[in-house]
C-alpha cells in the first residue's frame, strides 16, 4: 500500500547523453524527489528533479541509474545499473546461480522502491575465464521508449504525506468562525 498518482509523459529530456523523461506532475501536485515511477509492466525510473508543475524522471536505462534487485527464482540480491542498451548486473561472481530468463524485481532494501516490483529480465550472460565476474545484460520489462502514462509512487522511506497535493489552508468551519467571533467580542 503505497500512495501514488497518475501522470502523463510530456517529452523526452533534450540531453542526448542521458535517458530521462519529463512528466506533467510536480511539487504543486505533491511529487517528491526520489519517487519511483512505474507503468503497468514494471519500474521505469525515479524522479530526480521536481519543478512546480513538472518533474524529470531518470529512466533505468540511464548510465547513472542504479536499482537494488532480487532474483525471483533464487532470491539472489544485487544491483542493476543502466547501460547503453538496457541494464546490467555488475560484480556478480562468474559461478553465481544466474540464468538467462531470470526475472529481477525490486528488493526493497533501499528505502525508495517498494519490494516486488518487476524491473528486468536477464537476456545474456558472458562468463569469461579471465575474469572473476560475469557480465550480465538485462532488458527492462517496462518499455521505456513507449511509456505515455505512468504512476508516481511515494518513496517507501518517506512519511505518508508524500504525494499529497500541496494544500491551501483549509476553510474554517462555521462553528470555529463563531468561536473566533465570540472570543473577539470578549
């Protein structure tokens, strides 16, 4: 049970060296920095900049993105990093129990992403004799280039007030107005 709000993707960020999108919800609507962004297929990325009426989302395929994941088959935890053509698992021992087709989900250990959200599928494993680590390439389950509508989740480690619309002072009730008027007469 995580608070969420729907948003629409406005456009891709103009930087050709990064993988970012801009959505139509911002600080005025209660979007918080580091909010996870998902669609129906899985995790797309994380809010990295918040403006009054829009927010910038860094996609999982961005070279600076990283997300803690859990292999659904064997419960092996690791971190998935953005790569040029998808994602990769780094620093996994060459003899580890990773197979092509394994599904990776959020582990929930980072205090940002809720546990169990689908992230990626392992599609290629290169085990080299000259390296102690395997090179593991993954494909994000959420099609980052085809997202039009997304859900912005409150980060797990934030108070429940996150993603609540920025509110104006609530109008006072008639009873409280009457009490204020009585006090002013005294």
